[in-house]
C-alpha cells in the first residue's frame, strides 16, 4: 500500500516539475517548486516509514524548514529584486 503511495507521490512530483518548467509567470514557478519541496518531504517521511527508520522524519522536518526559508527568500527576491541597491534608483511605482 505504501509502495503505491510512493509511486503516486513520484508521479505528482513529475507533474509539479513540469509545471515549474512550463509555468507562465515566475510566481507559478515558485509555487510549483514549493509544492515539489513539500512532496519531497512527504516522500522522505513515507520512505522512512517503509524502511522502519523514524529518524527520517527528522530529516524531513529539516528539509521542510529549508524549503520554507528558501521559498520566502525567492519570493522576496522576485518582489524586490533591487536588494541592497541604492534607494534613489528604485522605481517606487513598481513596488
């Protein structure tokens, strides 16, 4: 049963990766990469359950935190691409 769940997660990950490549806007791509990371966390947890190794859940939690911080950083960069630049050159109408 859990092997089928792993295969289903892998199929969904492939579709999500396709959406990350195909996405019409940068925000669609960011959302797809975030969903891919979430599915990776789920896959690590299922794999840990299948192999009866509960320490994989700790690895999945650390990966989830890294995924969250990375998504926030990429969203901030996509919104404010002028990070660290001079403020007098920023077009505030675009912000």
